[in-house]
C-alpha cells in the first residue's frame, strides 16, 4: 500500500491481552497532526488501554505504533513525546501550583527566570495566574484540572493525552471546562487524544470520534457522521438514543418487525429473510393526535408525508417523562404489542395535550430507519 | 504480528537494581542465617548429618518437652488475660466520652518504651522474697508462672491496645443509627455491630500477644525461677551447655508456633474487607454518665498499675539497700560498681539504636519504594515481599542464634562483622523489618499511582521525583519508622543476647547480668535509664514531627 502522507500517529493492529481477556483486538487507527480525537465507549471497551499503550504505560501484545513515521512501540514512556492528564489529576500534594506546573522544566538546563516566565505564561493560559502559591488541596476540582493541564503542556509536547479529565467534576464545571478545552486546543493546535465515556463531551469537543466496544473500533468519523450515519446498531444506541427493533427483511426496502411491515430507506445488500436490527431515533418519530382514518391525519399540511403508508401506526401513550426542553414518550403499539420511545419538544407535547392512555397516530419516516445486519452487535 | 518488547529506560534499570540489592540484603540478613540454623539442627556436635535424630532426642527428653508445654499454656493464658483488658481499655478510649483520654492513652503505652525486663524487676520488688506486698500472694511464689504471666500482661498490653484502638476507631455512625432505628438494645447493638466490626482487630491482637509472649526471653530469665520455657531453654542449651545442635532444634520448635500464628493472622487480614468506605460517617461518642464513669474507673485502675510498675522500678533504683535502708541514693546508677562495662553498655545501646534508626529507615523505606514501584519483575518482587513479611515471625532469640551459625561459620566472607556493633545493627534491622516495611508500604500506597507516569511524561527521573515528592509526602511515616526502630533497638534483649561482643555489650544485656549477679537495684536503675531515653527520644520525635509538619506539610491544611 502506498501512503500519500505519513499520519502524525499511526496505530497498526495493536492488541492487548490481560490473562485470557483481550482488552484490545487488532486495533488500527491513523491520527493527523493537530487533530482533536476522542476515544468514546462504555467502560471496559479498551479506550483507556489504547491511550496507555500510546503513552507507553502499558506494553502491547501485538502491533506497532508510529509517531511522525518513527516506530515508538519499543520505547519506554520516558522516551516518548507526550503530555498526559489523568482522571485523578495526580498533582503533587506537597508542591504548590507553580512548582507543580514547573516540575517538568526544572533540571533541564533552563534558567530560573526562564522557568518562572514559562510557568507564568502557562498559568495565564489556563486562567490561574493568581493561584501560583496555593497547594492542590486548597483548589477546587476544576482548578486542579487546569493545573494538571498546564503541567502537561509545560514541556511543549506534540501530543496531549487526556484520560477522562472531566469525569470527576460536576456537570456545570464540566460544561464550562469543555468549552475552554476546545478553545485551548484551537489556540495551541497540539494533537490531542481524549478518552471519555460521555458522548456529549465527545460530540462537542472532537474533530473525529473513535467509538470503541469490546476491544475493537466500531466506527471512526466526525461527530456529525457518527450521529447521523452510525455504522452499527451499537454506535446508534451508544451515541444518542435509539429504538432498536429486531426484524426480518421481507422484500426490497421492506422489513417485518413483529408482524408489522415497515418501509425503510437505507437497505444494505442483504438477501430476504435476513435477521436485521432496525433503528429509529426518538426525535425522528412524528406524533399526531389520533385519527380514525390512519392514513389521513388532520394536520396534514404541516407535516412531511411519509414515504410509505405502512409506516403510519396507531399507538397509546404508556408513560410520559418530562425532561425540560423535551418530553420522552413511551408508547404501546396496538398492532404488535411493542413499545417505542419518542422525544417531543415540550411545547408540542403541551399543545397536543399528551397524557398517559392518550391515543395517537405516529409516523416512522422510512428515511430515518436504518438497517443493520443481525443484532449480534446491538447492545 | 509480534510486538516489539518495550525497552527498559535508565530508571527501570535502577529500580530493578534496587530490588536486587534488597533481595540480597534480606537473603543475607534473614533467609541464609535461618537456612544455616535449619541445617545445623540436622547435624550432630561434630557436624555429621544425623537427620531427625536431634528432634527425636528433643521429644524424648521430658525436661525439654515440659518447657514446650509450659510455653504454650502460659502464652495462651496471657493472651486470654490481655485481650479483654485491652479491649475494654480501647473501647473506653474510642467509644466513650470520658475525660482524660489522651493521658490514659499515653500512660498505657509506657511498657513499649521499657525493656520487657522492667515489669519483671518491679514485680520482684513488689512480691518477691523481700517484696512490699508479698502477703498478697498467700504464700505462692512470684518466681515462676505467676510472675511471668503478670509481667507479660503488662509488656503485651500496649501492643494489643494499639491494634484494638485502630479497629474500634473504624466505626460508621450510620450502622449505629440503623441499629437504634430498628429498636436494638444496647447489648444487642454491641454483639451485632461493635463486636463484629472489631473482630479482625481482636483476632490480630490475639496472634500478636501470643507471639510476643511465647518468644520473649527477658521476663522468663529474670522472674521465671525454675519454671522453664522454650526461650530460656535455647539460652541454656547454647550458653550453658554449648549444645548448639539442640539449641537449633529448640529454636525451630519455637519458630513453629510463631510462624503458625503469623500465617493465621495474614490469612485473617486477607479475608478482611474494608468496613469503612469513603462515605462513612465517623462515630462521635455521646456522653453517658454511668458508662463513662465506670470506664474511667477501669482505665484509671489499669493506668495506676502501669504507673506503679514504673514507679516501683524508679524507687527501687534510688533506694540504698532494699528493704533495710530506704534512704534515697544515686549509688545504684554507678554501673561500673556492678558490671565491668559500666555506663559503656548504655553508650553502646545508644549507638546501636541511632544506627539502626538511620540505616534501617533508609533501607526499609527505599526498599518498600522499589518493591512498590518497579515495573514488571513480578516474581522477584513477590518473593521479596514474602521475605520482608517473614521477619515478623522469627523470634529474636532464634534470629540471634541463626546469626551465630551463619556469620561465625568458617569461610563466610562476612565473618568480619561478628562481634562488632555492625552485626548488632544488621540484626536489629532484620528483626524489626516487617512492621517498618508495612508502615512504609501503607504510606506509599496512599500516593497517586500515576505520579510515576506523570514524571516519565515530563522526562523527570524517578530519583528526582523520590526526593522532591515521595519522601516529603511520606515524611510522617518515615519519622514513625525511625522512632519505632530506635525504641526497639534500645529495649530489645532477645535479638542481641547471643551477638554482643566484649566491647559491644548493651544496656539491656547488662540488666540481665546485674540481675543474675544479685545487683537487682542496679538492674532496675539501668532499666529506668532505658525508659528515660526512649521517652526522651519519643518526645523529641513528637516535637520534630510537629515542627516539620508545620513547615513541609502545609499542604495538608486546607
């Protein structure tokens, strides 16, 4: 294979085994310089192991890692080029903020004043110029996180590794730091890999997301691609929410879900009668007030007509969950006894007067129904 | 594709080098001597291999097996007496709202600062042939099991107390609230919450007391009279009859119950699950007049007994001629009148304690660090960990005997240390290794496991990190280790009785010699000097810890 351009980081068929358990199976990945990449997945999916292998903190059992074209697989951590921030921050409790940040600069032949200037600059960068003399225990979680970040950046590494850096913080601080992290990355342009199990974090921060599950990469793509074109039922369910519907193909563009014929737009080349998983996102389900003539809704003009009449169903509200900006409605389908979940903007829910036992007519637009071969990977 | 094996960097190599040094150290100071002792027990006086013949003749000698039986029942009795006493005392310190807790705690720890000989000497003055309270024994003699048991109860009490205080302070107030809400009576709450919660502490304390009691030599020597126990048997076989092979056999017989107790304790500790989670609500004792008053009375009686023991020794050391001339004098402190070494023995002890504290702390802490933080090397590290824990199970007397065989063996290149202060220092470090090692390991485990990874990513060497972060953060533990080693080296008898040379006689040994020669008052005086030294150093240590924590541990205060 000819390579047009050498990627910044090239992970080639990396495997890692703990006893009989394969934490990583044949993982390959290319990361370009300056990218912000998130490893996203449930706990135990191997994302942290992959990060630690890139840092040299774990020894891989197979495969290679190339950084700027140089094979670093055999190098110990101390000879690799990276800065790292751990979930615990691992700040030195007996050193104040200045000494923590300057820890990697001392004893490197830099003058005392050069170190002090660099530390000052870094503290300004993370907005802690006033806190230099304080000890970690005196700082809030968010401030400790910034100190850890400044310390990791002190030696100007070309790769920044972040191991769930925000997960120990409360929701408000987390959202705030997320924005700052994004701005910092845009300012410094340092290639960044962040491990997270929080899909919202990954969607808002990353240039590209690497979704992992059971030690393999499920999908690599931009946040939009991952969300709109998930390549497996697992990704569809893990990133955002979805209704996984076990079904069987019954013809071109048609699938049978528990006795209901549904039209679906995205059909892979699968033979009839193949077992598949259909997914439809809760926000893509369209709700109408109940009408006796299922194929003739009252508010016809305001809604896009479905591609096929068979995707119009009758349903009864089973349960209603108020979630602020929207309501999550779980509905019981009269035709096949299954449950579907839909998200409706709160204003619309109020307008429709949604309540338990309320009868509805719903549309499952065919272009929003995705089809995945077999549901082995469905979560 | 087979992965390239990660190369070791310089730090990895240094750490592994450190582990290897530690293995060598523990092998030379502990494992090889014990091995030599074992081999010795299979040989006759001329060095010929006789298999189990020595053991057979041991068990065929009624006077020797009698000692084994004596040791077992006396130690069991001591354990049965110490545990309830220490448990109630610890309960009062942790679960009552009685006044004066810190004073009571300090008084209860007095015996730790003294050689085990001190309570025995005091008992002789109280209940001996010319004792103050001789009538209290209704004609029974203090020389024998009664004296041994009472002295040992004093000597072992603080060791059990410390473990039980820790066990009882780990209480989650929520359990007690739950019991109250569910309508459990006080008695039922004690049996269902308090006692199960401190069960492991109680078991652990039991093993510690039993091991201390069965392995101690000084008390049986001074107050045992004609009542023989294993520890005195070893001494008689080796020093009295020069029967080294039989000494080795008795040594192994003594090692056995200690190792069993130790193994059982480890097993119990392993089964213990953390009772206290991070979310536990600490229990704050509330005032309860009747309970607090009765516990205070109990503690006052125990503390009084401690003070009487110490006071009796001090008084006896100051009296001209007991019991005929009670005028006070300092003549008993003119040690050169009673023992050839005089005050030199005390100076030797000071030197030994200082060297043991300094060198021991460096070796133990650095050793624990390399064991804890070396990457890979798992088998060697596991084996070393086992060796570090083994030392606790080895009675001092057995270790001392093993040192004779090992270091005095012809052809041993290390033979030059025999008879010097160096062998005493090495022996003391080896003897008190385990507790220090556990202290260091516990402190190191509290450090964030990612410190080393951070240092590696910032290209800072481990040595630099050790000096700038690890040692400063662990300073309280480092100081604890040094004071523990100092006090133990100052007070120990059993570990060094076989090993001192003509010019390295120690204070604790001279107590035994002066007592044997009938100069009991001088022996008491020397014991008092040792207590005063230990207490003084302990005080200094507290001041130093307080000073240091103000300067370097500022980060601990929010």
